[in-house]
C-alpha cells in the first residue's frame, strides 16, 4: 500500500462498550490528526499516525468508552501553511470532529489555528515550544518553553547550519541529519521534549507493535508525543462519558483543561493557561558519525 493511501484514508476504528447488546448505531465523535504525509516531511505523519492507532487499541482493551464511538480521521497538510489552512477548513465542517492533534510545525499550526478557534474546536499541539504559540482557551500546548530547550553554548548548532538542515528535514531529530550532515553536526547538541523511543523503556514497551501497525516503519519521537496527545483526548472523552455526557467541542475543551493522563513520559495535565505542566526535556549530542547520543 502506498504511503499516501495509508495516511489519507480515514481511520475508522470504533470504540464501543464491551457489553453493548443493541444493534442501534452508537453516536460517533471524531479526533482529527493533521500532519504532513507526503513530500520531504512525510516522516512526521508516519511517526504520528500509527501511534494513534496503538493508543486507541489500548483504550479498547481497557474496556472502551461507553455510550459512543470514537473515530480518528487523518488529513495531509503537506507541511505547507496554505494547505494547512485548507485542511483546517475541511476539518471544522465535520461537526462530529471534537478535537484536533496537529500540525507539528510552527508555521502550519499558526496558519490553521484561527480556523479551528473560530469554529470552537480544541487543538492539542505537540512538539512546538509553548512560548511560540499564542495563549488560547482552545489551544493545548504540549511542548516545552524555548528557555528549557537551550543547550550549552559550547555545543550549540550554528544558526545558519540549523536553517540549512530545517530546509530539507522536519527537525534535528530526523534520521536524515546523520545521513546528510554527519560531519558538520559532530559534537553539536540539541534539546527536545520527546526522546527517541530507544532511550526510554516505557515507550519501547508501549510502542512495541508500532512496526506491525505502520507496515514496517519504526517509531520516533513524534510517535511518543502523538501517543500522549491521544491519551489526553481519550481521557477527556472518558471523563465526559462517565458523567453521562456526549462531548461536543466546548465540552471536550473544558474536559481537556482538567483531566490528567498517564502519558509515556509521565503525567500530562495543563495549567490555567493551557500550557503543559512540567514537560520533559532531553538533551542529545551528535557523535563523530552524526548519531544522536542522549546526554541527559
């Protein structure tokens, strides 16, 4: 199956109560994933998409969410701000979509954000420094602040080199850095809010089925942040279900601001400004071959 076909097809995995006896269809709510699935930044979507499926499978195994079905739908923004805004307009037209995970890049997230907020649709934004995104009651910022992402000046990557890398790769954690820039990044450092799965045993266990779900692709840092974003939304849906409510967009936004999810990197919850409380930060240094090695 071609990558684009896999990514752009709607992911219709339903959560239903284990003991449901009625044949009548349950009401449905949807979670939208918006990310690049084609072009040179396609790795972003292919790290994220299977992680959603794994999180959903775990929710089903734990008993599901009673009273309604949950579906994931995926949209390709192609890492392009104009397309991101177009995809956002498509997303908000579907009234059954109650939350969005995306867009993994600052420019595309900002391009789409006003479309979502005007439609009252909550957005969970992983992997972007919190202070680079505006404060909004509908925006849940899962990144770390730039102040915590600083590395020692002695091993900082030159700004010009970083721009050159980011012109062709999604971020400094991409495997292409070692392939294309090994000699130039050797000895340099970067900080991130999500580690490589190999460096955190809890993620290795949780994402052990990732290659089966993804068709052979391996998980990466965005798999972790996406899994945790899905965990958060599913926890909010569960809270609404236990309260006997079918969540709309406004109801889910309120639930997201109060729930806590046991994420792969620890508890996930938000403060009064919808900023993630105590996000993890990991520092890596490129070795002589350009491979990133965990420092702390």
